[in-house]
C-alpha cells in the first residue's frame, strides 16, 4: 500500500503546484494589462500599439483569403 500512498501524495502536490502556477500567471497577466493600459496615453507607445493592431488585421485578412488545401499536390505547391 506504500505505492498508492505515494501516488496520492504526488497527485495532491501536483494539484497544489498547478493552482500556484495559475495564480502566478494570473497576477502577471493583470500586471501586464495594467502596464499596457497606462501606456495608451504615452505618445511613444501609441505608434507601437497601432503597429500591433495593423499586424493583427493583416493576419486576419490572410486567414480569410486563404484556402484550405487538402490534396498532396496543393500542399507541395504552396
């Protein structure tokens, strides 16, 4: 029964670590969002924000114009 006890303890430790990791990620995410929002009024960072927005729009346009290739010849040619 020793093996079962170890795996139960390992599982509990895993769950505890997972919760802690999610908490750390959440805190970092909120911190970065606040930093980005505070940079919106800064003229230096406004150009960067517009550049990122343009990149996102270009990527979406590429995705909507793209065709799904299902045959091997089409995959080789692309």
